[in-house]
C-alpha cells in the first residue's frame, strides 16, 4: 500500500530532506510551506529525482490555513497517513528579555501548529486505524536537562513534547505518535558550524514515520534510540 505523508516546513533544510527520503521509499509526499514560490521550487527539485511529490500552501500558525489544507486534500481523495510536524522558528533571548510578540509567534508555529495539524489529520488516522505522527523536537526543550535553550524556543519544544505524550495516549490502536530530536544540523537555522548533515538529521524522523506496528508510541528518540525528556 502506498502511504501519503504530509511534511510541514518542507521547502528547505531538514523538512526538504525528509520529503526526499520518504519519496525515495515510495511514499506520496505532500510538501507544505507558507511561501508558494519556495514550495514550488522545492517540489520541482524533488520531481527531477522521480518522486511523487506535490505542494500545498500551509501556514501552521493559522488554524484556518491548516483546516483549509485538510479540506483540499480530502476533496482530492488524499488521506494523510503520515504527519511530520517539522515547521519551526528559532528566536534567541532569555525568559525575561523576550518580547510577548516573539513568544506568541514561536508558540503559534512550534507548538500550536503541530496541535492544529493533529486536530486536522489524526482523526482520519483513527478511523483507518493506521497512522504515524512525528513531532520534530530539540534537546533544548527537554525537562531533564533544565530546558537549556533560548526561552521561547525551549518552551515551545517542551510543549510539543507534552503534546506527543497526550496525543499518543488518545490516538488509539494503530496510530503511533513519537518525537524525534535530529540533533544540531547544518541548516539555515542550525548554521554552517553544526556537526550533522541534513541527511543525518532527517534519517531518524523518516525512521519514525515508517515505524513498524509493534514499536512503541508516545516516546522520544535520538538516532533511533529512546531517550528521556
């Protein structure tokens, strides 16, 4: 059976590489991004490799955009089997010197965006009794490490981790919800000095997106190893 995978923030970096790897594995990939030109160029680059990749405009910070995307896919007969919540922003700043506007923007993309996509696509997975949700997190949001990263980013990733646990507990049989920490990756967000390639960063996400039925749900992974958060 050919599965359909939707990837948020798929126009560059880790998201684009996740789309590439899933397409190579035979998935129908729905690459989403806020900017239609960027998204279109990304799809064109992947189409040259022979993958089944299409573009949908999607701004995860706006629930109306998320549900409109879901309706378009439904009208086109495309059911989302795999959801990769990759879209994110990385603002700097400490807890007390970060502006309310930055908090709102970061939480709306990094946390609420994943919540809206879950509300839009997981009920269909429940009905079909099969689905995979992968939330892309960061060690900066891990409670066990003291939430060490920039405040808005770290808090948003901690909230995303909590969403993973809660959604996994309610998603039901056949739907796996897990979190992947790709590590520090050489992207526009991670910078050129990061030690990991986009291929390495994407590999663990793709692994969770294709997880066998007998693997756990509601867990956190780095390089395919389960970790505490």
